[in-house]
C-alpha cells in the first residue's frame, strides 16, 4: 500500500459519517482513538498533520507544541474554548469549527427544559415515580404572551427566536455585536442595554461564547434586576451565568427557576451544591447530543479539515 500524505487523528467519538469523508480521500490516513488522557495524546500527536475532536480533549499549549507536523485542529462542534487559540495562532495552526450543525438541537433542548420549568415536568415525573398524585401542587404557566430575552443573537439565538415566536412569546434581544437588520429579520426587538433585557425578561436565555467579556456576565447584580417569576437558561457555557449567584437567586426565591446544561467544571462534581436545588433543571451538557447534530457537525468539520489539508499546500 502506498503511503498516504496526511495523517489525521480523530478522537472523542466523532460521528462515523464525518470520518468516512476523510477515509474516502486517497491522500488521507485516518487513525481513530477513543478519548484518552492528555499524556497519551502527547506521546503521538507529533506524527499527525491534523486533529479532529469534540470538547473532551483539551487542546492545550503543550498539545500544540508537541504537534510538530500539526497544521489543522478541527472541532466537531461550535465552541473552541477547549483550544488554546493564542498558541495555535502563534504556531500557525488553523482551528476550524463546525458552527452550523448543532444549533437546532441546542434550541430544541432549551425549549424542552423551558417547558419543563413552566410545567414542572421533572418534578411531576419524579412524584409519580414516587407513588404520589401531586396534581394540585403542580400548576404551571403558559409561555404564550411571556417575554423571552435572548442574550447573544447568533445562530442559536436566532433559532431560539423562531421557536419563541411560534409559542406566541414576545422576543427581545441584546447583542452589541449584531447589526439591526438581523434583529429585524428575526423579528426580535433590539434592546440597547443588558439591564433592560434583564428587567423585562420572563425567560432569560444566554447564547454567547465564553470569553473574558462574557465570563460572569449574569451574576448577582444582574439576577437581582430580574422579576421573581423569571426563568434563566444557560445552555451555552459554564461561567456565563455565575453558578454561585444562580444558586443563591434560586434558593432565596429571587427568580422562579433555571436550567443549566453547561458548567464551570465538567463533569459536574458529585457534591456540587447545584444538585440540591429543586427549581433547577440540570442536564449533562446535552445541547448538541442528538444523532442529527453529531452527524452534522462531524460532516461539517471533516469536510473542512479535508479541504484545508489537501488544498493548503
Ligand atoms: C458545542 O460547542 O458544539 C457544544 O457545546 C457541544 C460540544 O461541546 O460538543
């Protein structure tokens, strides 16, 4: 067998439909491995031209420096906060993500947990399993006529807006980086100040990447501006909504409920105080965990890595 020109390491269970795209190229040799400790990856990363993974493998400075032949990091997903971007730039390694593939899955889960909060679905299911009939204690609210404030009007924020409108909600949005026409196209009322979004929200949902500007963006002062009826959703990244502040706001009744899918530390520690808060729905970073989204992001990332490898000489 003739030697193939490019070696690509694929890990973190990237969907096979994407991997098949790489395998089909005559110049690409694919090596697939399960998620492993960084020390093991470091031993061999120097023999690859490209790496493709999800969020489980942290692409640190050490990783990138050890990758002597590395030209491309492919991320089968949106967030690149697991990649040391300054080092990648310094070393001339391209970082490619798959921005479009999982937006619908994230938005659908957000509505799943939102309805869960509005109608007490997890509590009701638990009470039934425990043999009770708590009908009189579990009255809920409709979403119709309520105001959803979307923080971050990118791809996922846009999908949230479309669905919120279908539920008859009023949609307001805060995003200083997005121009007015996109708000108009999505029929989102643009608010200029975060405080206005907080004060008007029945449902506050964050869809921004984690960076120095967004870390702790929704903390105690922000939560204190919200109405007692409000729900807060964080299906973006741990740290955008400060976990301690959210726990305090929920236990004190400052807000009515919340749902969190992304955490400061993942997996969420077994003894995390968040686990004990009743009006908080927790899910283990499931936003993009659908067969559809995983196939989409794998295909998107693998095609982009293939093209960058074979046309990049
Ligand atoms: C993403 O960034 O694409 C999602 O949070 C899911 C993931 O981390 O793979």
